[in-house]
C-alpha cells in the first residue's frame, strides 16, 4: 500500500497537537506493517514539525520513530510560519515543486492514497 500523510495541523492548540500526534501514529503503524508511507508537512504543520523535531519536546520520540519517512515540509509555509531556520537545522528538506509548495498532484500520479491530518 502507498500512503502519503499530509500534516496540516500545528501545535498551537490541544486539538492541533492531537491531530499531529495521530498523523505520526498512523505513519508509525503503516511503517511497521511494511507499507510505503511518506509524510509531508504543509501549512501550520510546518510549525508542528519544527516543534516535534526539538529533542526537548515530550513527543520527540514519536517524531524520531518516523523521521525516516518524512519527505519534507512546504518551503512557502516554513517561511510564513517563521520556522524555516529551525527546519533546516533539523535537516528537514523544504519542498517547492509547485509554486513553492509540495506537489499533491505528483503524489496522486505516483499512486499514493493521501490522508490529511
């Protein structure tokens, strides 16, 4: 199975953090099952990624469990949410395939089912 998880949730609220954690738990489950899973962070998700990539965050271990499946984060949104430097420091690839954003169409063409959180 090919699954792309698109994370739009940030950490500014309890609800947003819950969706972010659920996205990573889903990715972990798919990874452990041997599925082809990738994770892309867009919108406020770029801020959430920067937050969880911090070793001091309480959910950092979950981030580390799926870090090898992270394709990257939206370049435009990394700037808009002021986390570009933090993502670069965490060695996260910035995606800009379509007008400085990740290409969702490319995922569909490649046969990925896209889940959004």
